[in-house]
């Protein structure tokens, strides 16, 4: 079932791309004080996932303007994330939940062992404020959807249109 709005988000540490200094892992508890968007997705180089991650990169400035931090999580291996990030010039973290334990803790691990396409928005105290799942993983929440969810949750820091030069 995983955490619902109002629940504390399960903490985790995962390796990711881009790599952190000294080989450190991405640690959710270290993000306290920040709004975090966790975007679980089934796998790198699949049609919908590729479109989703490219959309997030194309709209990166708009997402950053909300004040939220985006982490994308799948059960793919770190090496596959490295190829994905390089192939699509992705600048936000892709986290490798290779054993699927984080997806399971969030209640989004499928019978196949992958992550179901899901979004969790966490407030600065690590509380889940918004949760959305796509049961068939055929669609994804756009940056506009995320901005609306942040606004509706009272977590939107800034919401100004950003234009890339």
C-alpha cells in the first residue's frame, strides 16, 4: 500500500546519476527542509519513460521555479541510468533502486519487480502531501500537473514562467 498523504515518507539511500562527491548515495532524510518530488518510473529507454524524463528535462527551469527538487527512481541498474542520462542529456538525478526495496516501501513495486509510474510530493518535513499513480504506467504527470499539485498542497514556493535563453 505504501505511504499515503499525511504519512512520513520512508527514508532511503540510493546510488544515482549524476554521481555525488566521494561516492556518496542520495539520502532522502538529507533533503529535509526542501520539497521533494519522487518520480518512480518503470524503466530507462522505454517509450513512455523516455518521453516523461525528456519532458521533465525540457521543463526543468519551470520545475526548479516551483522550489521543488526532483528525483527520478527506477529499478534499473546504475549503468543503465548513466546511459539514459547521457543519451537524453538529463540533469536531474536518476536513482537506482536495483533490488526494488524502495519501490516496495512506497507500495509501487509491480509483480515484475519494476516500479509502477508514480509521483510522491514530500513537504520539508518529509511528509507525503500528494500521491499519484498511473496503474497501467501509460501516462505521466506533466510539470504543469506537478505545479498544480504543489499549489494545491500549499507547497509552491514560486510559480513564475521561465523562458530558456
